[in-house]
């Protein structure tokens, strides 16, 4: 499955109200690749790249993923606060 195929399948599944149509395995593979790419770009860029277009995700969607990533990485909010307080790239 290409990136475009995954995006199309995801959009179709969400439009149909059936997110289960996209396998957890495919979602994990894409999410892992995206997280690793974003982190690498953030470390090397003059400024942090925008993670998504304005108004393309809701605050609830963003926080839902952020919490899952925090738990998945074995972090706690103290750990996150230390990282959040560091200067963004390019500042």
C-alpha cells in the first residue's frame, strides 16, 4: 500500500464511519514512520515543521494522539513538560 493508498483508505473509512476498515498494523506502520520523520526533520530544521494544516484536525483528535504517543513511549507528564519547555528549533 502506498502513502496515497493509505490516505485514500483512511479518508474513505472515516467518511463511512468505519475506522476499523484500516488495519491497526497499517496505522502503526504509518504512524511510526511519520513520528520518526517528524522528529528527524525537527532536529535538523531551522524551525519546527508544521505537523498538519490549520483546521485539519480537531483539538480532541490532536490530544488523543498526543496522549497515546506519551503512553506508548512510556513517558509521563513530567517528562513531557521538560521536553515541552525546551526551545523549539530555530529559536
